[in-house]
């Protein structure tokens, strides 16, 4: 086990914040007031604070402590910026909905992107965000506009409190010229099963071989639990997708990923296999990510030996360490074989 202080405990995968901060402006919205009252009635400390991106009061003397405390902190705010970030190549825009996630995966890209205190943040001005989405959709007519709902977060753990994802799924269910997609590692999906999605939201699960989940993720459901949740979502008629990432080449990886596919084969009904997508991302890291990971998870066994990797220059002047060409070719062959064998009608969107 990589870090003994972070044992996997699937019973605690439900996110319960330890403290909540609310921006004053969020209290002008019904959802903001509802969240304040709910958390207070549950005995969770709620503090009305300044702007959501200037949160002070998250404890933590060391980087590790600050990280762990931030992962149990929820900030309720409003989104002020009018523009959405672009999200190429998989979607046109990010839909700003939630930031961060209570999971503590050692390889999480948010370790690099969200700074030292990656607290969770939800927005309560959902109608305004959706109005902006409508104007983006209009600008691209008669083309279709695709929005990604999980570019900087996992939106499922806070859904039990906000109901925002359901509202957004139903919004896209009513759009003729737009689609929505998001990805999750979590399984608390029941409240979304009867949402009127009209097939316009692709519900994706981020999965991995069980040994990878056990060794490098903390506070996330097991592979079997995620596969079972995917089975439920497929049963509810959502177009389904799987993001297998990061693929890690540990001893016996072929078997681990084969078992993942066997499990998916076991839980998916025939209909859901007709419109199924796969995305595959092999493990990679930047120097900066490696330093952050070593700071937060000093006992990590994540293999980040630069000597065994190939250096690939990146877009913004910093490069990343990827598996060498020969290993990537092996991964490609193995994953394509698995898709062809178990889900021949599925579409592989990319393998990098
Ligand atoms: Fe990061 Fe996803 Fe793990 Fe959350 S579940 S910590 S977003 S990798």
C-alpha cells in the first residue's frame, strides 16, 4: 500500500464536508440558502466568507495537512466570469459547475492545476451559467456544441447536495443542437437515473485495473463498484463511455486490464454496447507534477523514474515523461484486442 494513512474505505466514499464557506452573494440564490441551512442543521460549521477564490481559514501546517483539509472543505459561490474555457479536442467548452473533488488519487492532474489547497467549490447561479451556455449554442448554429462538465472536477460527490448535474442533464435533454458529457470515478448516481436526458448526455466512468485503484487512489470506489454503477446508468438509457486512465504498466498489467473488461462485459446489457466509447490515457507526468506528488504523498510507489520514460515536449514549454514507444505499442495492441473481443461495436476515441 502506498500510504498507510490513506486506507481505502468504500463506506466513506460519500462526501461530507468538514467545513463550509459561503460567499455572501451565493445567499441571494435559493440554492445557496438551502445549502447553508442544510449544512448548519447537520452540525457542519458554515462561515460566510469573501470572494470564493480568496478563501482563508483552511487549516494545515504542512503541505500534506493543507491538502487533506482542503479536500474536506466546500466553498459555495457564484460564477462571475462570463466566458467558458474551451475544451478541445473532446468538447467545445467546459461547463463550469464544480471544481475539485474529495478523492485523493496520487496521479490526479488537479494536484498540479489547483494549487496547494484544492478545496471543492460549487456554483449556485446555475440558471445564469446555462443562459451563457445557450448563447454559445446559438453562436455555433446550425452546428452542434458539446460541453464537458468534468474538466476540473468530479461532479458526482457534491450532486447529493446541489442537484445541479441533474438540472444540467435535463437542460441538455431539451437542446436540439448541444450535447453534454462528463466523467466520474464515483458511484452515487441514483438521483440521475430518471433524469430526462433524452440521450444527449454521455455519462462516462473513469476506470482502472483494480491493483492500480488500490495502490494509487484513496477515497474512490472500487473497480467493481464503478462497473456496477455504469451498469445502472446504461440501464437508464444514457449513452455510456469509459475513460481508462492512467494506464500503468505494473507487473501483470495485461491481466489487470483484462479483468476490468471482463467485469464490464458482465455488467453491461446488449443495448448499451451499441453506443459506447472508450478513451485510453497512459500514465505520464511532468517534473512539476512529480514534485507535487512527492510532497503530498511522500511514500508513493507511483513509478516516476525519468530514466524509464521518453521525454515529450509539451505545448507550453514544459515537457512530460511518457512510456517509451515500444510500451505504448503494447498497450495499444492489448487495449484494442480487449475492445474488439468484448465490445466490438464500441468506438475508441483516442489512445495516448
Ligand atoms: Fe482527481 Fe479524479 Fe481522483 Fe478526484 S477522482 S482526485 S478528480 S483523479
